[in-house]
C-alpha cells in the first residue's frame, strides 16, 4: 500500500470516529437540574409529589431521599416522559424510615443509580425495564442498598454494577432478565460488603 492510500485511510478512520462520537454525545442528555421527591408514599407520575412540580425530565438528577421515621414507597409509573434519559437516581434514607422504589411496568432509563447512598435504600423490580449506565448498591461507609429482581422484569446495566462500594449491597434475583456490561463487582473498598442470591 502506498503512503497516499495509507494516509487517506487514516484520515477517513479519524473522520468516521469523530462523526460517530459526535452523534453519540448528542444522544446524552445535558444536565437539566435536580428534582426532589416530596410526597411520602405515592406514584412517580403525580406532579405534586415533586419539587419542582412535575415528573422528572431528560437529564435531571432525581432524589428519592428522606431523613424521617416513616417508610416511603415510590411506585414507578411513567406514561408521560417515555423516552426521558435521567441523570443520576438516588434512593436513600438517612433516618429510621425506609425508602423503596418499586417498578412493575414501563421503562426507567438513567445514567447512574445509587441505591443506599449515605443511608439505606431499596429497589424492587417485578416488571418493566431498568436501563442504566451503572448502578451502585451501598455507596458510602455505613450505607446499605438492596435490589430485588423478579417476575418479568428486565435489568440492563451498561456500565457495570457495584454491589457494596464502601457500604453493604445485596442483589436478590428471583426471576426476570439481568444483563450487565462490562462487569459485576463486589466490595470495591475495604469497608464494602456485597451479597447476591
């Protein structure tokens, strides 16, 4: 192969890479802000459960967090923003009450998910699709996160799953489809503990 053809192929490869990367980056949502759950136990699609009011939008970070003594369950129902790609999702309780997200239908798409960030959190999925670029169960020291997968649920993690980063994480699969790419990791730091069943 002569130098001219080799140079042309390198230029074409660089151009193709740039175009593909550019197209991919336009699909990622820009950070649109933060949305906080304020409703106690209730449905995701009810506008009054959120601050600011309204269901989470493309690119927003979502906080299902509390520091109280009451248990809180959020039922994921998304009939409005079907293709929304959320930023990070935090499910966490730093008080004595529990915070749980349940999903039995629809698609949830996020860049990252933290179940038990500084306290405890749980995600119970029996249906629908949870599609994310990475999930961590039990992020900080002393935190705990659990994920229960069952029924006809579909779970996809494209950036890997960490069960017990510095805290404690538990993954319990009783059915459904689970796929993680590239890997699954347990107890990333010396304080972390990970369990599966």
